[in-house]
C-alpha cells in the first residue's frame, strides 16, 4: 500500500502542533510537583527544567535531521524502520499506537475535564455536583462523563474534518500562550518589586522536606511537561514540504517551549511564597497578582490548553494504526489501511484507536483515580510510557551515528550522543522516581509488545 494522505498543514500549523501538544497541563501543575519534590528549592527546580529542556532539544534536533532524510508515513516509525530495521520499526509503531499515544490521550482528556469543572464550580459555587467540589472535579461522575465527551468530540473532529482539527490546534496554542506570557512578564516585575522573588530563591519552603534524590525526581516530572513534540513527526505525510518544514517546526517549537517553561516557572515565584505554591498550586500566584476573578479564569485557560494537547494527541492516535497498515503490518492491514474518500482520513484505524484510548482511561480511572484496582500492577500511566519511549529512542540514535557517514560531526555524533545520554538519564530518573512501579509497568509493556509481534509480517 502507498500513503495517500493529503498534504494539508503548513509551517505555522506545524509549529503550533509542536508547541500546542507539548504545552498543556504539565506547565501548570508540574511546577507545583517540582517545588514539592525539591522542598521549595527554586534554583534546583530551575535546574531540573533546564536539564529536561536540554534533553528534549538534543532528541528533537536529532530527529529533525532524520526528518530531512526519511519520509513515509509517521516519522518516528520511519526513522526506526530505516535506521534499525523493519521489525524494530514495527515494534515502535505498535508501542506508540497501543500504549504511548492512547495512554497520554486518556490522561489529558481527564485533565481537561477536571479543569473545566474547577472553573465552573469556582465561578458558580452552587453548581450542583453529585460529589461536591473539589473532590467531584477529580473523581465525580460529572468529571468522568465530561472526559468521555471530550474524547468522543475530539475523535469526531479529527476523523470527520482533519483541516478543522489543524485550525483548532493553532487556535488553542495561541490562546494558551496568553496566561503564560502574562505570568512570565508581570510575575517577574511584581516579584522583583515586592521582594517575593528574592525571598523564594533564597529560602526553601519551611514545612516541606525534599524527597530522596530530588533532582532525579524533578527531572522525571519534567518529562511529562516536555513530552509530546515527537507527535508532530506522526503527521509528516500531511505537512507541506515536510523535509524543510518539519525540522524547522521541531527546532523553533522546541526553543519556544523551553523558554516559556523557564520564564513561567520564574514568574510564578513572583506571585506567591514557595509554601503557598506547594500547597495551592500556580492558581494562588495568579489570584495574588491579577485578583480572584482572573485567577479563576486561569482554570479556563488551563482547560483550553489541555484540550489543545488532547486534540494533538488524538490527531496522532487517529493515524498510528494506519501507519502500520500501509506497510502491510498489524492486524487486518487491508481494513485499517483504508482511507475514507470524503475526509481522506483512516476512519477504521481511528475507531480502533478510540477503543484503545477508552481502555487506557478505564485503567487510569480504576488504578490512579478511584483506587478500585490495587496490587502490584498499579502505575502512573501519564509518566511511565514516556520513559519507555526514551529507552526506545536509544537504538535509533546509535544507528544514526553508525550509518550516516555523510553528516557533519555535530549532526552525526555530538547531538545524537547528547540525546543518548539524556535518554539514559531519563530512564535512571524514572527508576529513582517510581521504584518498583517501573518493574510492574515493564511487565505490562512486555506483554502488550509480545501480543503485537503476532501480527508482524
């Protein structure tokens, strides 16, 4: 089978995909997580953000070079297939189609629903909830129903109107940058004027002790916030002049993301003490600086931000099984490789992806939210799949260094070597940060991968 997807996305849309998919919920609530893990040590938190950003940039730039040479359907699968081999390419495609994209999509859809309800219940305190807020915004039936609605709505948007999905991605990216830019600039000015910034940098939080190995744990937390840029490569077959525009989008988008995270994290420190940020999150900084009304509006921006990220993930989910099917691989390639003649979208593959996303949300609800599922096979499905993908990057980087003889030293050795070191660092950080949960997750990962290899052809 040959790819027949139309090239419908330009450079600006591609940049918005990179930025919009990565900047979602992570920048808002992982800042609180990192402060907690470091015990309110602001400089150590900034170091964690920088390390996570450098690792992202090294990996991102290495894949940007690959995108200039290899292009078929789904960039990451293309690179794995061309550099390591067809079987490894299939394994990578199966992993992102069944574990990585669906697990991320399910979690981000729930986060979108959660912050939507936080905004509604804050604006209307008497809003009827089966489980009163704030618990109802996390685990209540309204939150679960809204999560499923968002999943179905975004699936429909991507399956029926891919061009509108691209415009949605662009719009939500622009909207989500407004509160981040405001906090970065105004928070810095207010913090320096009031002395709050100097106080937060000088002294950690008095009532919070750092966790063991705080730097490793914090960098592991940044992995969730920085992850998602690789999803843009899954749309390489639909980006105009992909060999030029995709690497540009990756590099420009990556620099925007890292700068945004650092300035936002510093800006938040100008609006509240470290202890307040740990106890109440970034919302308290917005409330202190902009007032209670605009502080609550932040929750609406977070919901829109998360919806933009979820939309980008759904765009990738809708095409992931198709990327295997066009290679004649995976279950029933003749069925899942079919494109709808009206929408130019792989409708059958999209339906299967939605079912897989629903299964991961069921797991996330039972094990991470409701606590119904207990025992060893309980792990954070928002972070551990991210660490696995860093492990799977390593053979691709190594083979690039071995095979690409015509590249410069920087492109062939320096950046891929940094990417390998960064990927190994992420894996080590995961082990320190999650302990035995990594082992139980890897057992589930191995079982799903073994099942998938049954369909390798």
